[in-house]
């Protein structure tokens, strides 16, 4: 009887505590899938190099989360899972935007450098030796291309 009175007396504490734990678990479910991409996003932005990141991962996650949202219209499931899909789609779009910008910038810089090297009279561009369609090297002198002509 005394134990029952103590449990009733602490009910005011257990209900809000349960609510806080429920909200915390829902928040972890919604934002937990995004957490691994935060350091990756920062690293790509800092180094301006997206070589190690596969955009196919973004494609797969975009398709999966779009399908999950479409499934929700047919049969409702818990709202944290719906919000998780929305947050993940936004994250993947941000990652794709960053990777695209970085790769375009790097390709433009590479083209500018090669154009500047071909434009310079002091630098020579080495032309690789020609190969036959069987992959064997052709015999003959190695050629370099200068701004004046073939050497």
C-alpha cells in the first residue's frame, strides 16, 4: 500500500520524463541518418575535393527516401520516419550541390591551367607515344609539342 502511494506520487515525474525520452528518440531517428554526412560535407568544402565521395550513394538514398514518402501516402506510418525521409532528401540534395560545384570548379581550373600551359612559349607539352589498337607501342622518337611546332 505504501509502495502504491509512492508510485502515484511520482507519476507527475514519470509522464514528463517519458515524453522527453520519446521526443529525444524521435529526434535521434530523424537526424541520426544525417550526422555522418556533416564531417564529410565540411571536409569536401574545406579541401575543395570531392574525389572520395560517390554521388551514386546520393542517388540510391534519394530514390529510397522518395519511395518511402510515396509509400506513406498509401499506408501511414510513424511521422518521425516521414520526417527522416524529408531531412535525408534535403541532405542528399545539399551534398550533390556541393559535389557538383566542387567538381565543376576543379575541371574549370584544370582546363585553365592546360590552356595557360599551351599558351606559354616557355613550356612544352609532352605528347604521349602513339599506340596501336592492340596496345603495343609504336617504334619511333618521342615527340613533344611546343608552341613553335613538332620537335
